[in-house]
């Protein structure tokens, strides 16, 4: 069961009798409300409830001063997802009565749905409007009703920082933003202007604040519009000034959060090697304050490295994308320890995408072979029999 409450884009948060009620509200609404005191909408807490809340707060503060709260959360990540109208995978889902369990086996569904936060790359537009962007070979859009698939698999937040978020123009992007908002699925990496596109999304997991930042490096010739002060678009980080702005956003996130995640669209398609930008920028993002960097865009898995004991996953590959086949995976970050001393365990959940279905790789031999392929593409890592990744130097 997911155990979370959320902030939306650095929005101010009203905490009412938190020790008793656990009530946290943000722009995206109220989640996980468990009230133990009756709140009067006009006058606030009753006198008795207010006294109880004050006593509980004092007890909590006293306990936290001597015994830091232990944390235990799982953050899950997938790569490229495309629910394209007319696509092979989408049509299969439709033929199964829109039953997501026919597209993702039981193990994969469990990992996605049980994670405290599940994040994926939304590489298409939710729209029925617009015209295909001139000069693009592939353009993807999906009926807004199909957002049901993302909800059914447990999606908590998506990235729109990719080269298909403007496939059907401004109308298509704005429809996508509205569809996700109406479905209560936060997004990062695109927006109605550069302020929204570059904004950080904060999740709070019972006092631990997780920051998500997302941008795109691809399309050196701008087919997918970069957001401006007055125009909708994606958060482009192509030139040196834009990359420095991304670093600034990461530094800002680090000042306001306990854990910072950067999800970035970069690299060359259909190759397993990483380019110079990936290497330099991945390290630079960690220098700026990122605790983990996760990449996508190549449409295949790429390796993993550690820099300053923090992981960089260069490409998550295709997760559920058109009629593609091949290795795929989920990446899980298991956060333990205390708020001021968070330990990260990175675990890979190996899987295979066969056109329309993602299936967990369960056999011992097949798992070992998958992990060895990842090690061969990577830089100084080891992976144990449970899929736990560690630095070979650590």
C-alpha cells in the first residue's frame, strides 16, 4: 500500500494538528487524511482537540529530539511509456478490456503499485487536438481517457521533459497538462511557461521531503519547443546557459529537500554507450546536490556508474513503448536511516518487453544473465543475486 502525502511545486502547505490528524494539503488536493480530532470549518479545532494536539506535538518534539524518526520508503522508476492511439501496445490493452494486468504481469504490477512513489516518462501527448509538428518523423498522441492506464498501474508522477511532449503543438501540450492535473498525476519537465516547466515537485513522505527535477537535452535543432516566459514547452537544457540553470534548480531543490532526484532525457538512440554530455552532466548534477540521476531517451538500457557514492542510471530504456521488444526494468531506491542520514539501496527489477507485455524475469539463470549484461555496460559496479547494485569500489 502506498504511504505518502504530497506537496505541489513548492506550494505553501497547511498542516493542521499534524501529530493527531496527519492532514497535509497542497495544490493537488488532500491525500492520506486520518483525522483524530474534529475540525470546525469556521473556528478550527475545538478547545479539547486543540489541547490534545498541543500535548501530542510537545511529546513528538521531545521524542524526535532524542530518537530520530526511522524512515523506510521505496521510490520506483520506469523508462519510456507511450500510450499512442493506434499503437500496437495500446490496441492490445484496448482488446483486453483496458485491463492493465494483461500488459504487466503480477510481479511488475506489484512493484509499481506498492512503491511509495512510482515515476515514469510520459513520452506522448494526451490530446485529440492539434496537428503533427512539421519535420518530425514520429508523433504520438493519445485520447485523454487513456490516462486510466497510468492510474491503474499506480503512477504517482511523470516526466514530460522529452522530445514527444510537443508532437501536436501547443494545444496538445496544454491538453496533456490538463489531463494529468484532472487525473491527479503531477508532472515535471514541461509547463505553461518556463517557470512551471523548470519547477521542482516535492513529495513529503511523513516528514521526509523528496524533490523531483526533470529536463531534456535532446533535439539540438528545436522541434520540441522549449518553454519561455510566455510560451508553453519543455525544460530544455541544451546549451551551457541552460545547463547551468538546471544546476541552479538542483541546488535550490537541495536547500529545500532531504533527497533530490534528477530525471533527464539525454543520450543517443539505440546505443548502449554513453556520450560526453551524459558523463559530464551526470557528475555535475551530483556536484550540484542530486542524490541520484536517472536518464532515458536511448530506447534501450544503458549502464550505471557511481560518482561520490551516488548512482547515475544512464538510460532506463523502453518500458511499455509501441511494438518494441527487449530488456527493460524498474529501478527501485530503498531509502532507510533517518531524515538527516538517508541510506540508499539501488535495486533493479529485471523484465522483458515483448511488444505489448512487460514480464518479470524470474528464472535464476535468466536473472544472472540480465545482471551480467547490465554490469558489462556499466562502470565499476556489482549486482548481487537480489538485483541490489553497489559500487565495486565501495
